C-alpha cells in the first residue's frame, strides 16, 4: 500500500478523503495543520502528499517549501484558490500537480496515480548531523552545541542544498542555479562569500573547515 499524507484543515473533507482513499488501497494519514504535516512528512515518510494551501497555522506553500527542502516525494496541491497565478506559483515551487476545489474524486484519483508513477521516492535522511552542527531540513533549523544558529535566507538555502547532497560534491554551476540567478560575473566571489559566512557560524575553526569543504575548481561538499 502507498503511504499517503492528506493535509486538509476541513475535518469533514479530510475524513471523507481518507475513507475513499483507503478504499483505493492507500495507507492514509491526515494532518489538519501545516506544522503537523511537516512533522508527519519527516517521521512517517509518506510516498505521496495531498496538500491543501489554506491551512490555519502556516500557509500550504510554506509546507511545500519545507518538504522540498529535503524530499522529492510527489506533492499534489488541492486548493480552493482558482486563479492560474496560484497554480503556476505552486508548480514552480515544486508541486507535482494542482487540483482546484471543488473536484471530482475520479479526477483526483487519476492525477494521484500519475504523480505517484512519475516520481520514484528517494528516501533521504531529513536530518544531517556532523561533529560540529546539525541541519534539520524539515524544520529548517541548524543547531550548534544545542543552540539554534541564525542564518540569512541565502546562507540557509546554500546549506540546505549541500546538506541534501551530504558527502557529495555539488558543482558551482548547480549551486548557483539552485540559488537562482546571481550575477554570473561574480559567481565565484558570491559563493566564496556565503561559504565564508557559513563557516564562521558553523565551523569550530573557520580557517580550517572540516565540514564545509571546498573542492578546488569544482564546487563544495558538506562532509558529515
Ligand atoms: Ca483549507
């Protein structure tokens, strides 16, 4: 059975979806808040997620960004937001498909089958631990000696990419592409500056980094 997480704050709709989806041989868990959804996504390892965007605590788009920080599991957005801008925005942010409410159950089931088939699930460890610091991808937090370290959004994004590929080299071009279009003329400088900032915050000896490693001429690597 495919583990499916339904994130829907409308309790009646969530229950109805769970009943129908279980009848179609999905193993279903329901979250009614975004916070609970992120925790379940990290702990329960669903193979596909149905995500409502209008949630009582944090916006569904933030839940999507949180999941995409460490996982490529298929996410099907289910939303009452009708305009095409929202749809494009959700797909750009990494949603696999978008179904507008109200929807026909047959259509939802068909789209679910497609997104589940399209992506192979990649089990990854959402928490990367080094001797000096810990990167918690679902919670978007980095801690050092038990205390949270404050990072700028760009520093976090860079660390997130490296942590997702922990132990492997990530090329400069790939890093820059994922960081989205800084001025290419300054690319080496740009990455070097942010890596230096991250090392200053996370490495016990920033001048002799043991975890945020430069691969000369190639890129960078987070060494657990
Ligand atoms: Ca809602």
